[in-house]
C-alpha cells in the first residue's frame, strides 16, 4: 500500500483532533457509546451505508453482513460507523422505487458529507439501491467500495428452477389463460424466492451490480457471489479491510470512474443481456462522474457487443447461481477478450483486466464465447423517430424476432387503470398486429416512471395461444420482463411528447434493424393535434413529489434531478465544524 495521507490530513481528524469545545463534544459522545480514544485515534472513520430494513427482503442478510464489514474495518485499523439509508424495496415501495432513487442518492451524498467520514462501504443490490448509493457517493467524491447483496438462490418448484420476476409474469399469463390451478400458483409463490439476496435473473439488480463491478467499484468478482454463499461473508470482510487502505492511498472515485471505466461498464452490461433500466442508471451514474454518456453511445457499443451471458430473461435456462458456478462476471469479462479497456482500474488499485488470463470459464453454455453468442448484438437498441425524437429503448434479444420489423394499429390507453379495462374487454378491436400503447407513465406522468411497460397480454390473444405482441409506453419495465416492449419513449406524453398525440387506429411502425419508431401520421395532422393538446395538471402540490416534478429530467438524460448533477452550480463546501 502506498500511503498518501497522514492521519492529520483525514477529514475525520477535523472532528476528532482539535483541542476545542466542538471536538470535545465529538470525543465525549463517542465515549458515550463505549469507545476509548484508542478506538479512533490515528484511524480513518469508515461509513457503512446499510440499506437493510424490515421492508427489504433482498437485503435481509445485511443485518449480519454489516458485522463482517465492521470486522474487516477493525482488522485493517479503521473505525466503522454504520449509517442506515433508505432501503428501497422493489416489491413494497409504491408507486415505484424509481420515484425515490434520487432521494437515496441525495441521502447518500449528504450522509457522507455531514458526518466525520473518510471512506465508505455502500451496501446495496436491490434494483435502485445500486445507482442511488453510487450516484450520491460519486458526487461526494470520498473513496468508496460498493458491496453487492448477491443474487438469491435459484427458485424451486415442481422440479423446475424458477426465475424472479420472469417466471412470475410467465405463470401469471398461464393462470389467466386457465392452464394452471390455484394450488400450483401457490406452490410457485412459496418457491420462487427461497433465500435472501436480490433477484437471480439477469434483471435490474444483477445488471446493476455487474455494472458497478465493471466500473471498478466492487472487489473483483464480488457481484456474482450468491447472497447465501459463505464467500459473501468473506467478501464483506474484505470490503472492510480494503476501504481502510483506500483511504490511506487516497484512491478517490474520480480515479476509478473514468471514460474508459464507463465504456467497460456499458460493454459488460450489453454482454450480460442487461435490463432496460440499466440504460437510465448508467447515464445517470456516468454523468455524476462527469462522463457525458448518451443513449447513442449505448447503441453504438451495443451494436458491437454480443449477449454472451445465457441467463434468463435473455437466455432461456440459466440463472445467476449457474452464472457464478460457471465463473461469474470475471469469466464473462475474460470471454469479452480485447473488448475491455485495460487502462481502467478498480477499487483494488489494479487494472480491471489484470488477472483475467488466469480466470477459467467452467461452463461455456452459461457464459458463451463470442463465437457462439445468445444474441449477435448487445441486448438493447435505441429507437428514434416521430414518436420518440429523444429516443426509446427495446430489448430485441428478449422478444420474438418476428416483431423486429412490425406495422400495426395502435390501441391507446391514457392511464394504467384504463389499460387494465381495455386488455380484457372484448369490445376493443384487438388483433395479433395491434400495438398496445400505455402513455402518461413516464417520469412526470407515472409519476416516477413505474415498471408498467410489460403490458399484460390481452386475454383474447392469450386464448389464441399468443404470448407476445408489440407494446409501447413511456414507462419502464422490470429487468426480469420480456417481450416486444418499446419503453422509455422520450419526451414522455405527460410533458407533451409526440406520444401524447397518437390516436387509437393510427399505424405504428417499429423497425429495430433501422432503429426507428414512427407513427404513420402526416406532419400536418401531427401539428393540428399538437394545437389542441392541453398539458395535464401537475401531479403534486406539495412534498417530495412536488420537488420531484420540478426537477426530474427525462429518461434519455438518466432521470436525475437537474440540481443534483455534479456540474450544476459551484462545488459544495465542506461543512463548518
Ligand atoms: Fe429486490 Fe428484485 S426485488 S432485486
Ligand atoms: Mg426489478
């Protein structure tokens, strides 16, 4: 370890060292908690931002894991300070955790700023917790390590491996089609989530922790370790030990999250068959680090990066547990060969690509070679046209190829409630060619861009044996979803994006190879409709929602608050003590 800081230069020393009344208060109150001066003198203070709560099943092991982190911090000569942060359970938080991702980002940044902290371990994993924690910590700029929660074990029911989310959607369609019984449905309910950890498909959680690792923000290999594996305890203690050294080395995130690191993160995301949500979070995270990532960059990298992780929902069989046994994310990086930029370093202080030559791929059906990909291009495509001037996204690998070029009449719902009545009402004109549209479900309209984009299949089509159709919305969809769902249409309908002007019966044309999305309506007709469009009333008159609607940016810009962008305004000063 190369020590670049003395104890007196540490941030926490400003709180703990001076011979004045303020510092007397900090020391006497630390002693109130039972500590002696030997517990803190000469030691960096390490924050552990813990997103554990009774409402967060994906992080229920964090109550235990935090003790392993503390142990590591103590072993390396640091002083651990656990600080609870918003737990953002994907299941329980309504209308959507996306409404609160930026709240967690603000909380993370300000927790680190306002306390006597020198470095941090961020404990997250359930979808929005990863970007929320990372965005805040990037803006604060102290050395930090991200500790991924790890995926839960494979689901298990009736001799089958069940995948989070993905199989819930799949079997619900079967239940609605009347092909499985109530008892079978209850069996699935008890078997689909059978250990702690985040969703074990390649959904948003697994994608985001992989992205954090590829950006250099976790210990090498950390993101693939199943939550229930003893290796997860060991990794937690290692995070504690390593962050203390990082503080002495002054290894700050600006040295790690460079343009090369962001490019590596995008490449790895594409190769995993990543969640569409990742696009929004990648843009937001990169921009917090001062890297101006655009949708077009994602499409460019996507076009030259095949999907090689054969994990559901892009793959058809395997889950994250299989991915770990096959070698995990390090093995996937090895398979990517020269596609990764070797100039990027990780929290280890060493290049991301160092040691990849020694990594083994134990199952090359799970982690495929570039010569035998799951899908020939990256998992996401960006579509532009008169319906989405600022872009929309689709996951071509997760939909039936017959929809890659499609023309069909729109059936438009203005709200989720309306959509629910439309889909099962025989009155509405529905054919397999219909493009089912949900609007006013974007960042402002949702509000918070809920995961409504995998619009349920209409009963009438399910009964015909169909399981996919083209769906279009300004919402997001769960990373565990699948189907021909065009999402994140920007600008959203609620702020007057052209999606607001689409009418039932208009022909929508989707062309994935040419990356276009259009309504076949003349420009004259569109401008006529624009003249009669009236902006809807604001969603909130007070509270957090009010702040949210004043400052939230559109999906193509990462849905950050304008004032949280690192380049917004002058740097925030260190707090006066
Ligand atoms: Fe937490 Fe899926 S519900 S990761
Ligand atoms: Mg999810």
